[in-house]
C-alpha cells in the first residue's frame, strides 16, 4: 500500500511539472525567414512581421505606404513573382504548368494599379523592395518614410486557385483572369502614428480587390471569404526607438 502511495505521488508530481513547462511555439509562430528591403532612403528603421495562417502556401504579397490623404508613397515589399512577372505557374505546356512570364492582373490589383499610376512620381527600383515569398512566417527589416508622423501601411495578399462555394470557378464565365484566381486578394490596413508613443501597429482586413484585376478599387464586403482569410493569421509593424 505504501509503495502504491509513493508511485501515485511520483506520477502526480511529474504531471504537475509537465503542466508547468512552457508550451512549445506553434508552427505558424516560427519565423522561417528574415528579409531586408530599403524602400525609403534615409527612412526610419522598422520591421514588418507576418505570421502565416492555416492556408499560408506560397501566397503573393505586397506591402506599401500611403499618406492619410491616400497618396501612394512607396512599396515596402512585393513578392518576386508579381514584381518581375515571372510566376511559378506561368506557362501551360503539354498538360503541365511551368515557371514562366505571365501578366496576372487579378493577383494583386490594388498594388499593381497604384504602382502603375504613380511610376512617374515614385522612383523605386524593383531591387529595393522585391524578394521571394517565404515558405512560412517572416520578418521584413525595412525603412518607413521619415518626416511624417502618421501614415497607413497596406498589405495585399492573394493565393491563386483559391476557390470556395461563393467564389467558384464558374462565377464569371469567360473571364480568364478570374479563372486562375478564385477568392480575390484580401487587403489589410495598419495606421501608424508616432504621436501615440506606441511601437506596435497591427494590420486588420478592410476589404478585397477586384476579382479580375480590372481596376484598383477596394471592396469592403469580405463576408463571402473563407480560406483566403486564413492565409495570414496576423501581422504587425514595429517601429524601432
């Protein structure tokens, strides 16, 4: 009886110790890659952290800055495929999708339209902000505009062939651009203010892009989106003090 009591005490003690151990970091929290971009010369040092969600599987991402009046100031980061026009599944040949050059207006319509319309005013080389899309959660060491206390940082995220019951492959018959897209790109916004004294500013979803990339509008209703909202679990900007 005494031996039994001792064994029970030992087992309970081990369980208590196990329960006190810190939980292991989830896979989605693990930062798999650190990128560096330099979009603004003499800019303020900062980092952008993107935590991948359940549906994070090589999405296409662009992050940029606008002032409070909606003027485009520059790109912080953009996936190499959308920046260069060379996509992993760009050319269909002999029954297979192969890497190749392709124009995909439905991939990130908001960012593409902004950069196209502001190209004469904003002089940014692709090398200043472009990089391969990381395979999981990542950090971008970057710079943000100096001399401005408040501005907005936007993030546009999309994953090709991401269909659901609402955004199905026959929703827009004959639209070749939508046919390889599915759920349109989700747009996130973070208001950065140096006036508050805060150093962390979180992104929140504010709408989606045009389904076929016909224009750069932001459509607020995202009630029909499912897996697209799980590509990014959460993301934030951190200003260095």
